[in-house]
C-alpha cells in the first residue's frame, strides 16, 4: 500500500496485523526504550523496526538498530533517509539512498473520523473549506483524518532537512482526487514559513500522494534533490 505512493528508488516494507509477520528481535538499546511499555506498544515498536530492517537489507545495508534522535525522529544508517509509521494493526518503513532523494515522510492512520475538536486544532480555514467540498463529492472518505495523515507525512519529510518544528498551521495542504475507481490522489503542501534549501534551491512546497485502502488512510511525501 505505501509502496504504491512512492517513487521507484524508495524501498517500502509493510506489515499488517494478523498477516503472520513476526515482530523483530530488538537490539538491547531498542528494548531499553520500551522496557516499561504495555505489550501492544512493544509489539508495534518491534513490528515497524522489523519493516525497517528488511528495507535496509533490500538496499544492501546491514541491519542496524533504529533509535530515536532529536524530537523522536529515527536515526538511519549513513547514506540513507527514511520514515516509519505504525497504527493499530499496521506498520511500515520506507527507505531510500540519500543520493536519490533528499527526504521522505510516510504516515498511516485508521480510516475513521478524527476525535471532536482535533480538526479545528490542525486545519487552516482554507483547508477546512476544501475538505467540505471534497466531502460533498466523495463522502466515503474521512477527509479530516486524511488531512491529519498528510500533515504528519509533511512534518516527517520536513524535520530531517531543517531540524526545526513545523506547526500544523505552517503548511497549507491541498488534497486532490485522482480519476478512477480507487480512492487515491495527490497532495501539495504549500509551506507558509521559509522552506529548506535542497541542492541550492529553497523549497516552497512539498508534493506527495495518498490512498484509502484496507481500512487505512495512508500518505507519503518525497522531497527530490532537483
């Protein structure tokens, strides 16, 4: 599911709850991070790291522990950039060589409405207006949840390039529906603060894709070098 949202150089590995995928055996330094967590949290933590290690292997990189760095962003082996996501019953990791892409962000959320009050906290007025129009034309999609997922993917692509926080109000995301029977499409995030400089050019927006599949709302954002 995630792989279809990403360009060719990116390796994506995912696991669905109940599909027989066993959580990875954690490195000691990883296990220490979730030693006091509830079993569900430990399983999700290990499941998504298993996805990450299989993606490393597909890129010809020896498996490494995946430890959180600043603001919890995962630290990847030298020469790689990537992103992870997990929610109830699902985990995924996407990795790519840093020479192929500057950054990548992925996110998956249960495809259901956001809790009351959350949309007002994360969406700009222009975004809420566009969501109302999308809800009229495609009522089967929980657009509030999809927008939240897109904001998460944008932040995950943004932070490794800047080392700075990006507030929900600092990116204006336009979700568009692709023609066809499948619920999928593209997204563009206009950055409302100075964007990162990548290969000599300041970026004013990030682009990505989204899909609704298997009870999940999934988004992915990539930042090319050129």
